[in-house]
């Protein structure tokens, strides 16, 4: 598919809103799939460090 201009490329034959929102949603889901385990691991490690400090101080 060839486009005459960059604006035509962005418009995607009047389907641009659907196409670009689909790309955006896909990127958002991928970012969440990467960030969630990283944040979960960080939270787990912090909780374990707190638990160990509490046990050590008893």
C-alpha cells in the first residue's frame, strides 16, 4: 500500500483512529506485561526484607 503523504499514512484510508488506537492498546498491554512482574518482584523483596528485619529484632 502506498500513501501520497504522511497525513495519508496517519489517516490510513479513514481507518487511522482504529489502527493507531489498536497499536496503542497493544503497546500498553505489552508494557503492563513487562512492568507488572518487575514491580511484583520488587514488592516481594521489600516485604521479605522487612520480615527478616522484624524476625532479627525479636
